[in-house]
C-alpha cells in the first residue's frame, strides 16, 4: 500500500494605499492567498509494465481526495468627504487578498450524495450487464410486443401511402393530416411509435443477424465498462455583504468487468432472452414499457441470467465526486454625514473545491439489489413525457 499526503499554501500580496492632503501612504503585506491538501493511497503492483503489456494488470483498490481553497481576492476602496464643504478628503484602497472565505453549508447533504452514488452505481452496473449479456436482441421482448408491433407497422405503412398519394396531388393539408402533424395528440402518438416501436424493432433485426453470424463464440476474455453521471448546480446569496455563491456538484460512477465466455451456446441463449422467463412475463404485462421508462424493472429482471455461459475474471467500480463553490461579491455603500460622508466600493472572488475518487475491487459478478431509477430530467425524458401526456389528455 502506497500512501501520500501533502499540503500547500499559495502566497499572496495585500497592498494598502491611503491618499490624503498630507500625502500618500502605501503598505505591502505578504499573506496567504489559498491553501490545499491532498491524500492518496494505492497498491504497488509488482511487474507493472509486463502485466500491463499482457493484459494481466489487476484492478487494485485506490483512494484519492483533494481540497483546494482560494481566499477572497479583490479590492475595497473607501472615499471620505468633508462634512462642511463636501470635498474629497482621503481615499483608502486595499487590494489583493482580503481574507479567508467561509461558505454556507453545502446545498447537498451527505445523505443525498450517498443516495446519488448508490443510484449511479446501480445505473452503471445495469449498463455493464446489458453489454455483458450482449442484448442487442431480446426475443422475450419481441414475443411480448409482437401483436402491437404488427399493428404499428401496418398503421405507419398506411400513413406513408396516403401521404405519398397526397404529395402527388400536391395536397399539403392531407400530407400534414396523414403524418399526424396537424394535431398535437396524433403527433405524440407518432413520436412514441417511432422512438419505442420503429427504432427498437430495427435494432432487434440488426442484433438478430449479428447473433446468428456470431454463432459459437470462441473462448476469450472480454473487458466491459460503462458509467453513469449526475450533475447539479445552485446559486444563492452568501453571508458576505453583496455576495453570491454558485455551487456545482458532479458525481460519476464507473464499472469495469473482465470475463471469459466458457459456454458459447448458453451465452447466446441468454443474449437472445431465452433463459429467463421472468423478462417475458414482464414484457407481456400491460404498460410495462411505461414503467420501464421511469424505473428499469425489465433490465433489473434481466440481470438474473446475464452471466450465464461466462466466467468472471475480475472487476472494479470507481466513484468520482467533485463539489465546488465560487464566491463573487460587489457592492457600493454610502454613509451621508450632512454634506460629507463615506462611499465604499468593493469587489472580490473566492472558491473552494472538493474532489474525492475511490476504486473498489469486485470479487464476483456485480448485481443491483433494486431497480434503477432513471434520470427524469434529461431532454429525451422530457420530450417523451410530453408525448405521453398529450397522448392521454390531448384529445
């Protein structure tokens, strides 16, 4: 085990100037502009170069954390005016490092971030499982949707035939009507048919050809990896006068699995969805595709047989978390005293960044204990949700 720990400081300069009728006074002070600390622990692999060259490099555990902080930096200018005459009497300016920045508490609690990591781990594992199973085609899904697929293709073909005939007649209104471009609810139906019917069906046909061409796969090692990400941001007022805090959070979990195909026949049956009756029953359930849009129940059931005909070699999962707050402040204040007073102007910036990385070793096939909760805020999900709502309530 190799351990590394170090800290550092960044020197900064603070310059103060006072200009008055008596003359100019300048003072320079060397201060700390920022600090940071880093810690890392890893395993030293003997014969690293040879193992990397031959593909035998182990997926060792690894840990890394770093905190970087930049203090408030900018300027403060204070102008004083004579009480009776109102004339400018002095100007005091302080530029450079103004002080340490202490932010408000993070908008994301430790419980929330841990829940995000858990869900992202499940997503990454589900994606890796799909690759391992090589589920370019799943006959259980095809069997469950055969009747609906046939009716969908007949409907699409009829629409296209009528639209082509209307185009020959140069009847624009009929073209729009047959292609479901006139009404929002009809267009939503067409959107769902294309994205959840036509595209998956074409992919299944291509996958079937590939599966048949592949036939009996030779025994070999395969490396599969995939990842899932979550990002968020928030802007809010700071405890410092005239300041705001911009927070960003990024969490990412990656999964790597190395395996060998030891029974090509059984592995091919699993990739075709013929070894797990549970997925067939789920696909035959009414509205199962709607549930799968939000929660990956189908993929969760599919993990029961994704490893059939294969032998686990090694694997790992890596969690990356980065949280950052950027502080900016700017204000102008005026304190009147009869005809005189004081005007103070200030601008400053600061930041704090936290980074944590950890890699854990897998000792067996990774599984997810709960169905994956998919991200409901992606562009694709929003468009599909709108289509579903229009399909249900648009008429």
